[in-house]
């Protein structure tokens, strides 16, 4: 059984695109591999400078991961900052990667350019070293990533190869794998753009914690077109096609089949909204149960942290031993 690592930052609320595009596959995939899911709150420090925010968002995200169906007895869900091994191995990674390699990372150049007039954290530059530590600590065989993250897996492999060549075989070389295709959910107000936390407004974003009346309202106001023909055609009818895909995913059918049930947009919007409301209802209820019981949520995280730390500590010790660091005397 392969070991698979997937991580997520606690920044912004989880929305329908996150759930249908990725998290639902995490839930189904937990029985197909030895899965580790890290809430990487240290990475969030590159974009967060307000006290009290990251901790609360970490709790919220943890509750959501369990609410959508990750089983704490099967999946290892952990908080990055709870395990000091991440920061300890990150320094080793920084000393193993070159300045030139980090400076060529596309994401750093893009993000730095966007923040040119603002404070640019050095963490944005060294980010790949911490990410390499995140991956290598768990002897991950596979890391599901989109195309924009493949460069990070490539540099992780380069770092691991260099370390292994210098100090002996220590790290497993991870493979970047294309995640199982999930639903491609578009913004309800801008159906040619993906539903995203970075959107200019919330009107087209359905959050998993939205109340039913808010979801219903967002679907009623969803952008379609003027001809009132219900047909699945992504290029010609992006708004209608987005509604059909969402409805089909919630019902377990195909967009083409769903289209045959409608001769106007009003009923399609209503049914798509209702299907989403019912799909999200148990998730929202379980989330609120966990948030009302901080003891249970903390216990679930401690279980994941404990399992993750056992693996991470062994890997860090193996790396230190390979380097020849002086062991701590007891």
C-alpha cells in the first residue's frame, strides 16, 4: 500500500470547489493508501500577520476535514506546527538546496512580483525547503499535486538525491501524481473562472458552512445566459454547464443526463441549490458538533499528531545519524 501525503493551508473558508474538487477524493482515497493529511499552518505565516487568526483557522479546518469524512482511525490528520521535526528538517533542507534553485522557483517569482510594493517574506523564498521537509519526513511514495505544484516535488526530489549522495541513502524519493479528477466547480457569478478563495467577491462562492437560505440565494442569482436552453456545453454555455455539473455530482449522475430533465433555468437553479444544501447538511452538522466539543476535536488531532510524530521523529533521527550529528546524551 503506497504512502500518500496531501497537505492544506488553514487560510480561508472551505468552499464547494475545494470539497468536490479535492476533499471528497481524500475521503474515498483513505481506504486505498496509507494517507497522511497535514494542516500546514507554518506555511500560512507567509501570508498571515494578524494575531489569533492561524490557530482559529487551524481548528476550523481540522473540524471540517473530519466532518467531510476523514476517519481518524484510518487517515493520519496532523498539525504541522505541533511537530518540531518539520522545522528541524527544514533547516537541513535549506542547507542542502542552493540559492540558485530557490531563485528559479516560479511560484516565488510570481508571488513576489504581485507583492512588489508590499512586504515580501523571506519565507516565500525558502518555502520549498520547508515543503521538502514536510514530504520527506513521512517517506511519502506519492504526493498528489496540480501542475502548478509539480516544480515543488521536483525540487524536493533534487534535494533528497543530493542529500542521499552526500550522506548515504536516507530519504524516499516521492513521486508527483495527478490527483483523481474531481468536479471542476466554477464561480456562480463568473462561470469561466474556478470557484476560488481569491475571488473578488463571495456572491459566486458556496462555502460548506453557508446556511441553506444563503446557498439557495446564490444559486438563484447564478449567471447563465439569455436563451433559456438547458444544454451541457462548457464552451458555449459555461454558466448552465456549471450548474449541470454541480447538480450531476450531487446526484451521482452525468451533466448530459441531468440536462434532459429541464426546459428552463429557474428549475435547474432551484434543484442544483437544493441538491447542494442536502449534500452539505450532514457535513455542516458534524462540523458544528465538533466545534461545540473542543475536547473531542483536540483528542482527534492528538491521535493524528501522535501517529505522524512517530514517523517524523524516526526520519529526522535517521537524517541526523546519516550526517553524523552528535546525539543528545541522556
